[in-house]
C-alpha cells in the first residue's frame, strides 16, 4: 500500500499509464505517431461523428495529428459501411 507522502517510482508510473492508456494519447508528451494511430482508430470505428468529435474536443496541440490519422480512417471506412448496408 502506498502512503500519501511516498513517491512513486517512474517505472511504476509508466506501467500504470501504459495499462490505463496504451497509446499514451492522454499524456502531454504523446508522440505524433500515437496520436495519428488513435485518430485513425476513431475515424474507422466512429466515422464522421468521430472526426467531428476530434475537431471539437481535442486540444489544439493534438488536434492536427489526430485529424491526420482520422481522415484516412474515415475514407477507408465509408466504402466498407456502404458495402455492409447494401447487404
């Protein structure tokens, strides 16, 4: 059990952050590649709504990288959704 005044080592903190956020997209030092992958995943699975959410809700530092990933994800997912909807 950790006491309030004890300092957590960085290795424990990194493991905990990796578990809660594997792409590291909520950390301030997230890499552009991780942000683009995160955006791509959102673009594929949430489509236009996901891209709009990124544009509105992302911080200005991360918005561009996420949109760079989300737009190709959206372009990839639209034909798949059309094929699925046609049956």
